C-alpha cells in the first residue's frame, strides 16, 4: 500500500529501498497525471499531497493540481483544494490561473463548494487574489448560511493583510457581524477585529464600548479571551478604559472556572495596572487578587499551570515587587523543579526576590544548582542570573564584597562557559569601584594568575580565559596591594601565556610593566639591589617571546617595554635610582565612567564641529600627503579625521543605529564590556588611599569553594552588630532572630544590616547635562503597518472594492454614469438638510438617552452591579446604559462620553484621543456602504467629502459627454 | 534566553540527526532545488503552524498558516520536532522558540504541536489541540496513528473545518462533525466509491 510503504521506519537499510520506491512512485504518478480520467488524476494528486508532506518537491505538478481543483465534482475539488493549500505559496505562478475558478466556486450554490474554496484560499491567498476576490468575499459575509459567513469573515483578515485597501470598504460590514445572530459568526468577527485592533489599537478605540458590552454579555470563553486580550492592547492608549475594566475583570477572575480565561484575565489586569501606573488606591487589592490566583496556579501539580503562573508573576514583579516577594518560599521551591523550563522561569523571578538579608543564602543555593546542572545552557543561564542578581542596582544588596569576589572566583571553575567576559567585567567593576576591596581582590587575582593553567585547559575555545584579562589588569593596576609582586610577575611571563588570545596577552605585557615598577619601588631603598636587577633580567629574558607575537598590539607593547627595561637595567648597573620615574609612567587614578558617558557629552555652545579649524586643504595637498605617511597607518588616518569633521550629529546617530543593528545581528560580535574598555583609556594609578581591611578570612587555595563561610561569617557579624546595638533586649531579639531566619520573615528589617566594609561605591560619572536617550524603533517590515488605517473617515468612491466588470471602470456606458451621477447629487441635498436636523438631535441626545433608559429594562447584570457598587455615581450608570443601546449613532463621540463615566485622574485628562469639534452626522447612503448606518465626520472632513463628490459628478458628466462624442464620431 | 535556545538547538540537531535521518536527507536534497524567496515573512497570525509527528520524529500532518517557502518550512519543522522530542515526559507543554511559543502535547505515539505568537494564550492553544484530537477521535472512532496516515486527507479536512487561517472558526464539536459528515455524504453521492480509499483497501 502506497501510504504505508511511505511511512516505513527510519531503519537505514530500508532507506535506500524507500528512496527507490518513492522514485518509482513519482514516475507512476507522472503517468497517472497524463491520463484524461479525472478520478485517476485526483488520486495522483492526493498521493502527491502526501509526498509533499514527507518533504518531496511537488511543485512540478502545480498545474495538475489546478486541473483537479477545477473539476466539477466535489470529491475531486476537495482533493484539489487540499493539495493546493498544502503546496501553493505566493511564488507559485499557476495561482494566477485559479482566480476565475475560485470566484466560480465562491458563488456556487453548494455551500461546501464555497467552504472548500474559502479554506483553500486562506492558505494561498496572494495580493492579486486578494484584490480580485475581495468583493466576492465581502458579499459572502452576508451569505444566508452561517457556515459560509463564518469562513468569509475569518478569511477577510487574510485579505486585509494582502490587500490593505480593502479594509475600509469592508469594515462596516465586518462590524455588523459582531452582532450576528449566529454565535460562530459573531466569534469569527470578534476574532478578526481583535486581531486587527491588536496591531493598530488606536484606530479601534471607538469600538471599545461595543466590545465592553460583548465582554459583559458573552459567555463564550473563546470570545471572552479575545476581547480581554484586545482590551489589554487598548488600555495603554486610553487609561480611563483601564479603570472601567478592572471591575468586570476582577469579577471574571473570581467567578470563572476556566483556567485559560483566568490566566488571560490576570494577564490583562496586570497589563492594565501597569499602564495605569500609580493610580487609585484600591489597585493593590486587584494585584493581591492576581498574585493569590497565580500562587494557586504555581502550587498546582500541573506543570503547565506552574509555568504560566511563574511567567505571569514575572510581569507583576516589574511594577509591584513587594507583592511578589511575599511568595519567595514558593519561588525558591520551584528552583528545585524537575522541569528545566520551570526552573528558568523561577530564576527570572529571583531577580526581584533578593534583599540584603537573603542574597547570600539565595546565591548559595544557586551555586549548588550550578554544580548539579547538566548541560551548559542551563548552567550559563544560572551564571548570568547570579551575576545579574548580585550586581543589580549598583550592587545594592551586597553587604560583603569579599564574599562576592570569592563567588566570582568560584564561578571561574565552570568548564566551557561562554560568559568569561561577564565574570571578568564584574571583577574589574568591583575592583575599581569598591576601593576597600582592592587588597582582597588583588590577592585573589594573583592566585588566579598563578593557577592560570587550571582555567586554560583548552585555550582557544574556552571563554573562561577572559577572566585572566581582568586578573592581570587588577594585579597590575593595584599592584601596591600585592604581597609578592615578584611571583605574580613571574606567573604573568610564563611561556604558556603566549597561547592566550591576543588581547589578553597585551594586557599581560602592559601590566607586567606596572608590576615591574612596583617591584622597583619596593626594593630600591634596600642596600642589596639584587631583587630589582633580577626582575629586570627576568623581563629581558621573557619579553622577546611577546615581541614575536603575531598580534600587533602585543608585539608593539612588548617591544616598547623591553627597550624601556633595557635602559633601566643600564641605569641600575650604574646605581641610579629610577623607581620614582618608572612609577610615574603609570601614575594617576582611574575613575569609573558610565558606559554611555562619552556619547552624552553635550557639545559646548558656540562649538561647530563641522567647521574647519584650519583652511581646508586643497585636493592636491591631501593626495600628496598620502605617500608621505607610514605604510601601515597611511590609509587609516586621513580617513578618520575626515569623517569626524564632515559628519553631522544626525548622520552620526544614524550610523550608530546602523552599527548597533549590525552588531546585534552579527552572532560573532561580542560586545565589549564597558569597564574593560575604559581600563585602557585611562592613565595609570598613583596613590590610591589604602583602606585597611581586617582580613578575618585566610586566603584560600584555589579549587576549594570558599564563599560559603562568608555566609556564616556574615551571620555572626550581623549578630554581633545587633548585640552591640541593642544590649537592652538582647536575649529577646536573639531568640526571634533564630526563629525568623528559618521562617524567612525575620523581624530584622533591611536597614538593620550594615555592610561589612564601609565600601564607597564610586558612582559612574556622567557629563552634567546628559540627556536620556531612548532608542525606540519599530520594525518597518511589519505587514500590519499597512493596516494602520483610520476607519472613522468616510469612505470615498475611489476606495470601493474592485468589482468584476468586462471592461475597465473608466469605460462605463453613459446610462450607468448618469445613474451614478444622480445618486451623489441627491444625497448631497439630503445631507445638507439633515445636517441641521442632526445638530439639534445631538443636543437632545442626552435627554433622549434618559428617556430610553426608562423604557429599556433589559440591563445586563454586570452593569447593574456596577450601578450598585457605585451609587454615588448616578450619572455614570446612565451612560453605561446608553452604551448598552445598540450603537447606531456616532460611536466615536460616544467613546468620550462613555469613558468619562469613570473618575478621571487629572493626568489622564490630556488625552491623545482627538475627536475635535462636535461631529456632524450625515447619512452614509452616499457611500453605499451600509444602509441606515450613520457615520460621523468632522467639518473639515465633510468639506473634503463634499468637494470630492463634486469632482466625481463633474468627472462623470465629462465622461458621459466624451463617450457620446466618441460614439458620434464612430457612427 | 533566545541566544541559548539557538545554541541548544544546534547541539540537539547534531545529536538527533539519526532520528530524522530520512526526513533530513530528503530535505537537504530538495533544499537546493526549491527556490527560496527573498523576503522572510514575519506575519504573525494567531497560530503559525500545526505539526503532527510521531515519536520517531516523522511528520504525519503539517498545516501552515503563514506563507513560507518550502525550505523554510522544512527547516522550522525539523528544529521544532527535535526540540519537542528532546523534552522529557514530565515537562510542561510550552517552549519559547525564536519569538514564538511552541505548545505541544503528546497523545500516545503522536505529538501534536502548535506554534503561536508570543502574546497568545497558551492554555487556549492547548485546548485547541485537545479539541482537534477529540474531533479526530469522534470521527474515526478511537483514532490511532494509522488512521491519520491512511486517511490523512480526512484529517486535513477536519482540521480545516476546525481552524481557518490560524483562528479557531468553530468551537462546537458537533458543528464541525456535522459539516464534515455532510461534505462526505456529498462526496459519496457525487461519485462512485472513492478511488484513493479503494486503492488503500486493495493494495
């Protein structure tokens, strides 16, 4: 049997057999396709569909598929459309041939023919098909059978995407379908409008009242989820909407039993609350409710719910960290889950869980996970998370930097991690910014350098060797803290170093020089200058290795330094004191600079960067310069200077964007850590005030995890602090503490914990009037951008969907033209009359709505609840009812009205919604879109509309005359 | 997050080539032939695609609601299949992949796998999958993998009645089955016994 043979196993011995079988099959199919019998053909096409799924190319049979599609028998048509929907794509050229066939099928009396055609079309619709068939599909939206209506409505979305011009003409009918008697059609319409609105929410704000009504009345969870999602997209644009939503949403959260709906509601409530930011006081209740519900999800045994609960929790964390923190126990528990994806989600949350009190504890736990973790992905994730957690908001939660340095050192033991540079930049950052820790850091780094061989097992690919970069620099820069600089120097000049990446070697060489300076300084005063001379000798022996380096930077630095050392050696032999002069080479302290600082230095007033400083050199001069300059750098230098002077700010910004984009897209681009960059920009160090640290911890032999004892030490220290502070109620407090730690709700507040060292974190420097820059860019290729269309504008004639005609529209017969002509003229008169009436109507609008209120007693339950809960807002509830009336009149203006029923915070009153002067109402019969449906436009829009009408009438009369003239000529 | 995923994927791909050996080799052979279109379409519909595949990683059914070239489809389905197969049984049904969410569920030997866009509700997607399985079950009467192989076109018809253009078009199971049955009846009326079925039965 054909299908069964194809499914045969993945056994390799069968593979050849199968390939052979398939090739004979394809031959067979080709034969069958050549026959005239449609049944045979259809069968062959069916087989091809199966082969296509298996991954075989069947594009050669595209025409045969079209043949089968156009069969009059439903059986074959079905197969044909299925094959087409699986095999065709936009590039398939035979699609052009199908237009008329599809149109025929769409208008077939048999609803299943139409259904099959619609289904197929949804898969392979092209811009051309969309344009040609848009009108037919739009007609189908009002088909008598809900089966067809439903499909037509759904497929309209695809048509809009491919042919955005169809959106405005089709939209009124689509909106009608929101109130279709058939729930399936209604839900389809909701689906489509929600999808549209989510992409371009601002154009759909006016529909909010209608959707609100649907939300409060619908019981279909699928529809509810869609609508709720839509409101989530609308609220950022209209904060008042959010206020209105909170209540029905919380009601739903309380009442629903469907987890999917609950989840959606919680998500939207979170989104709404985020967009409201600091709003009303009772929001904390909604947040609490969400967090509680999420806790239930997380506690559930279903992994899926657990995952989603954590996911939603992380959204709350961003704005309401406090409420999440109370569930720390639960989240820590999830760290031990079997499922890696759940653990990762829990890790995301940890970020907000830490405090000064529990940081060590949490990190300790994470370190245990690092040891246990299988697979580098998860381990790398853990690593970055540990660093993230510790370094967040300027190391806010770290009380003991010795502990942090030892954690970093422990992390270097990870094999095969890709985040060496991350650890390195942290080491540098801490050592530079926390002065008190430098002594300890230097000692640790020295051991690291001494044991470099442990880190560089397989040098080239191992990311961890980046750490040596930091270690070498720290040892060099803060070498006055070194106990035995000689030994470190020796470690840095081992032959093995030459196998490290170039940029690390360069740092080694440079810092060897710094160490050299320190050694000289230390030993020069002594009577015996043996040590100093030995050091010079060592450098002279070892540096030639680096002079031979293939890396330019290494080579250059090494040869520079070797000459220097040789000179110093000469001086030493003459017993000249050189130490001070050598140290002066690396004098000056480094200040940390914010990564963006350089970019943000404002241009001083009166400075024109584009202006020439000297007379611009003539063309010939610059050409002359070229051969003069040295070979290697000749090309680079003039280029650089040119660029800087010519390029203006905008251009620079643009280029920066482009470059960023490129870097982001380039997987090979490793972003330089800011701290490691600034290291080289700054000059050396002179006298750093050495802060005495009481090293109560002995330095550790590498290989032994040592951070743990800091946890104990910290504990002791804190207790001691405490005891010192409050001698009076000492006993009591201690008891409490002991209990509190276990329960994770110690009475001890954050402020009570004092950092171990009084570390001064030097904040990063920024230029004085630096501007905050926000780089916001939208994807220009987003297809939904084309659907960003104002739907409240009236429809112009030119926007009508193309209707199938035998001749192009311009050549209409005169009779038709006259008809067309007369309609607009009539309606024009009508409109001017009605304009006045409507104005009056509008004024009476409010009165009328009150009367209507009395008549209509079928109010939605939720609305009544609304009323009861807010008795003092009687006027508002009126409006809510008015909303419940089918939206026959201008909805856009109603939106303001409707929304204003919610208390408006002063900030929200400045809205982006502009519906300008009182809208006028004119009948839309002119646009022949929907009968009796009223449309709202602004006066300026009206005048534009009227002029366009006049133009059209002129055009048509002109055409008619022309046709008559032409007719006369021919006859 | 995404960065790790991709590297992980690469590793997994290497590891499990033998599983989908047949598919992969077939794909690579074709990828040279098929012409790739220049613009990568990033249109986001509710559901991007649905895949059914066996535990051995063999595709049993695929439905794409985004216009992609064959080469891209193959690449994506290969990646997704391998990723899902690598999951352990007790893990949750959701995966983040590129900027999509993969929602999958295993029924006996078959994996049902959907890719939805980032903002979509995972639970409702899971519900859609379950509905579809129920529909298949009702239609075939306790469905098994072989049913879907032999009657793959029927499985497609049911899917098409249930989901259109990435949106669930009919939430009532009864209505879907009714539509399918009526269409089937129409088919039988229109034609003498179905040749494809016949061939399956005979050969």
